[in-house]
C-alpha cells in the first residue's frame, strides 16, 4: 500500500506467493532457509521442462520477497536468486474491426482526402509495417534502401535490427512526402515536425 499498489494487485501477489510457499512446505521446506533452487524451479517448471507457471506469477512472488528484504534480507535474497528468468509473452489482440480496418486503408490509400503527405506516409508505415512510432520518428534516409526495397533499422525499444520490405505503396508515400511536402532541411531524419 505504501508503494501505491492497488488492493487487487496486493491480493494477487499475496495469493501467488501463498501458493508458492505452500508448495515449498509440501516439498519439505519448513522455513525460508530450507528452500532450495530445485524447490523453486519445481514450482515453475514441470518435470519435462515445460513452463507451468507464468511470468506474472514470478513477478508477483518476486514483489513479495523484495518487500521482505527489510525483514529477512539474506533469506529473501536467496529465494529471489532462485527465481527463473522467464520471458513475458503477450498475445496479439485484434483491436480494429474489419470495418475500421477498411476505413483506415481507404483513407491511407485514397488520394482524394485531406490527409497530408507526411501523415499519409507515417500512417502507411504504422498500419502496413507495424513499426513503432519511435522508430518512424527516428527514420533516416540511410535506413531506406530503395534498390533492395528494404527498410533497415535498429529498433529504439529493443536495439534489435529490423528489416522490413519497402512495398511500392509505402515507398511511393514516403517519396511523395520527401519530394513534394518535406521542408528543405539538413536533417538526416525523414519526418520533420
């Protein structure tokens, strides 16, 4: 509560940790000092090595043990060090309806609308490539290989290299913005404010 967590968050953390500690007791650990790495891993992984608890379980348990550092620092640090490294996986959720998708496509592709060439090019990149806004804002002339028809960037969020196809429609939208609407500038970035 002191950290501003909602009651539901605290309850979830408490329930997940209670489940974790119950399994530790079932495995024979009667106090925090008796919990082994094997005990902790058995909570998260099945015997065949497959994941049986999610990353959110681990986060909730870690939150409780981090809060316990003021109470039993050595024991809580030991349990925290045994928690496995888990990648958080998220499902892609279709946010737009088919009608909304059609409307967006119509606006982006149609030349008879009031959208600026800059916004059209940005919209095309967002909609058809899924690029993050930070990556579009940082897009430079050297990131576009017109001959290979590729967009090649290092993502701002992950630092990973990303190579995307430069389709004709996206390439034309960027080209139209650069040649007809982009103000003269020495900036290496394509999209200017």
